């Protein structure tokens, strides 16, 4: 099976975030990114000047912390998140 293009995965993460009421914020600076909550709003901040692979890893890592069992996630995106979880677990 062919791998999905990074840009398409990014769009799927944006759709998932919208379903879960999570705001994805892209900024510039000396940071990697991560999840935070401000005034009962959840945000995932990513550095838009970093390579897309790194931005996808930040999104995948942060979504892997959440309960995704009852949410439809396209198989390619679910596989990306699960593969990332497995990589982290094996480190």
C-alpha cells in the first residue's frame, strides 16, 4: 500500500482536531510544539518553519495521548498515530 503524502496527513490531522474541538496553531520561533489548554480551550502548537515530518510527529504524539477509540479516524491517519506510539514505546 502506498504511503499517504505528508500534506494529506496534515489535512487529516486538521480535520481530526476540528472534530475534537482542538485548535491547531502554527507559529514561528525557537520551539518544537505540543499541546496545552488555555481558558478551557485545547491547543496544539506547532512550529511552521520545521519540516513537515517533524510537525506531523508533534501532532501524532499529542493525539496519541488522547482517547481516540470512539472517533472515526481514516485508517492511514490511525496507522500513523499507532506507528508513532509503537516507536515511542520501543525507545
